[in-house]
């Protein structure tokens, strides 16, 4: 998680320096959106490890978690584009960087993802 935040901060700083601060803020908001998505995923993974759940309850929790994460990400991206008037392409690029960091960092570290 800390490495993901570091990558998001570095990419936002690089975008600010290369282009302008507005683009950097857009990239940062996209990265924050990806980080919130990961935090929700981690929270559900911890909460879903209860031994009292049967298979049907786990399946319902998985569907609910997927919908929650989808709507939280959609709302955060919409707020960034519509309310904050951030650059849509830079915003999506920041989100992409954050999501790729979620996949690449464990591979680089050699940690198996559950």
C-alpha cells in the first residue's frame, strides 16, 4: 500500500513538472481513487475471513463488495471530472497507474497474491 502511494505521488509530481500543476492534481486524484479501491478490497478480504460464513454468504459478500467498489470508483471519478473539473485523460491515467501498481508491486517483490 505504501509503495502504491509512493508511485502515485511520483507520477503526480512528474506530471506537474512536465505539463502543469492541474494535470498533476488530476493524476493524483486518479491515484487516490485507485488507492481507495484497494483499501476497500483489503477491508473486505480481512472481514470476509470469518469462519462462520458458509459458501452462499461468501458469494453474496463477494458480489456486494464488487458493486461497492464499482460505485465508489465511479463516484470518485465522476466527482473528479464533473465537480472538480479535472482533466479526464490525466485522471484516468492516474487511476491506471494506481491499479497497475497493485498488480506489479507484489510481482516485483516476489509475494504471491491470494
